[in-house]
C-alpha cells in the first residue's frame, strides 16, 4: 500500500517506533473511523513531530499499559505519522489529530488519507466517521475538532 501517492506518511520504521507487544490484522475494508485529539505542543518540523510521537507511544505503553501506541495514524499540521498494518480494536481505524482545533492542513491530510483508503479498498466506501465521544464517556476529541468532522465527510 503506497499512501504517499496523495499524502506524506512517515512510517513506523522512519519514526523509530518500538515493536508492539502484540498486534492484530485489520479486516478490510474497515467499516468505521474514530477520531481522537492529542494534546501536544505545536511542532515546527518533522523532527519535533517525531519526538512527540515517540513520547506518546512511551506514555501509552508504559503508563496506560497499551500493547502499542493507541492510534493507527496521527496527523500533525502537514504530516501523517503511522502505519496501517498495526491495528488496535476490531475493524476500524483510529486517528488522532494533534490539536482540538485542528489546522486546515491537518484536516486536509486526514481527508486525503481517508479518500486514499477507500480508493485502495482498505476503507469501506460507506464507512462511518465518529468522534471518540460518540463511543464513550469522554470529551475527546474536543468541541473544535468534533465540529470539524463534518468537513471530513466526502461523497
Ligand atoms: Zn479519544
């Protein structure tokens, strides 16, 4: 799968992810996409984004006892970091966007990746898009990002 046709994706190997404790294989095409937000500092370049991503993975695996970082993709302003092969949760993608009021560039990156996922058969054309709050007792992904989700839908 070459997502770099339409979006710039930094793979796990490129950002130096540690190996997951275990993994599952995504059943394709995925039926739903769940959007989270991640409270991070603004990162001015890819090196700063990667440093924060490593911090998130460490926090998830050490503090929360997850088997891996909890997202399939993480969108910074102009980058998508992640890899589709690692999947936590059945039959869905988990995205995180690095701000509760995301930049148009971050939203555009997520939208392009979703379109790419559909066009390559990894996402069902009729997939459902959720904010985390739709599925659990949480404010995530924040009011700003939750309101912006409608801009991620496409025909
Ligand atoms: Zn969340």
